[in-house]
């Protein structure tokens, strides 16, 4: 995979973030999400790839752009054929309410290397590099946290588990508290929360809980670049979802490892902050129609993680000028 493509992906997430961040705190998550989609889709038209969206905004009849199966990119002769997983705005509610940790994210891999996950829930567990090999999603909460604490040379009481704040996690939270571990709840955006396990400054050791399956694929791609570990299991909420899994040949009892979700060693991942978070700062707008963005881009092949701070003169970019 051309390493220059990784930096072009940053331009894609920057475009989505610059458009979406204008709606921070304005109370309309639909408008904020659409702005991110529009910005990302326009920038993809400038990237020399033959891309196919495998994780996107829904099926073709649900989304006019970045829908699953859509062909995107300039697709010039000799350009790479790739699968693309996008979440133009991971954390729609966070942007609408002016809350932290909203990101624009994209993962790219050679064709056939990203799982086409059904749009449903997934039970997840994720850890950073130092705890890799210590988790098993089929094990009990207590066993997993004991093994992670041992791998990190910590007492369980010093372990921090991040969980999305939803009523469905009441039993999980009770089990975590019984171990004595600390809990850090987040309101929205579980891609950012999974990535946080790989950065010591976040203070987060483990991600646990049920979130979106498409976001699980994107998170797994990011963690593969950072040599962390992610496991998931599809979590149908009703008979219709279970039947959909069966029609797709998806086994709801199978542990989905990172190799199942993002296979091979040619994964690229990029993210740009929309609102301030532990990983990345959000978009800042300045006088004279200027803006600053903060991004991260990763390659699994080399393990390189680059943080990119960019100052944008929006008057020289007509698509952003207001």
C-alpha cells in the first residue's frame, strides 16, 4: 500500500471535520452528520484509489453518499483497489450537544480485507499493546480484568475500564464495580474510546460493552496499526437481526478477532478531531476565515503513528469558505 495514501486520508478526515465542527453545540446531530458526509465524499473524489465502501452510512436506499457498495475515488489506471470503512462523524450526539471526543475516521485496506459487518450491535473488548493476549471476550468480566491487570503490572483497583453510558450496561457496570476496578463512562463515540486504550496518557486500560458493529471494524483497524487487541461478537437484539446474520453467513457465536475484522498487514487509518478529546483536539476557527485541525494517521505495515496539526486558510479552499 502506497504510504502517500495515508497522508491523503488525513485530508479526507480533515474535510469532514472542518464541515461538521461548524455545528458544534447547535443541537442538530443530523445536520452535523450530513455536513461531515458531504465534506468527506468531496475529498475522496481527489484521491487516486479504486475504492469500495464496505462500512458506511447505510445501504444505497438509506444514504445518498458513502453508502455500502459505493465506488469512490478517482480510479485512474494502476491505482490500488481498496476496501473503505468510514464514519464521517463518530459521536453525532457529542457534536450536537457540544460534548468531547467526536472524531471523523476512515480505515482503508486492500480489497477483501475489511469485514462487511451488518448494521447491528457488537459486544466488544479492547486493550492496548501491553495487555495484548490477555483478553477473551467469552471469559468473565472478573477473569478479563484480572488478566489485564496482571499484564499491566497493576492492581485491579488501579485499572480503568471505559464503557458507553447506556442502560443496557447496568449489569456490566455492576460486575466491573464488584472487581474493584475504576470506571470511566463515555456518552458517544466508541471508536475514540477503543483507541484510547492504546495511549497511556488517556488513563484508559480496557474498553468493554456493546456498541455498533461497523464501528467495531473501524476500531479494530486502528488497534491493529497500534498493536493493541480487539475482540468482538455480533449481538443481535431480536429475531430479525439474528436472521439477517444467518443470511449473511455471519456466526453470532464466533469470536471476531482483529484478523477477522481487518485482515493482513496493509491497513491504513486516519482520524481528525471534531470536538476536543483525550486523543485529539477539535477544530478551532480563527479570524480571517482560518481554522486549525488535529489528526492522527497510522500504518499497520510499519507501525508508524503520525500526529498532524494543520492550519487551513479557508479562503484558498472554496469548498470551505463561508
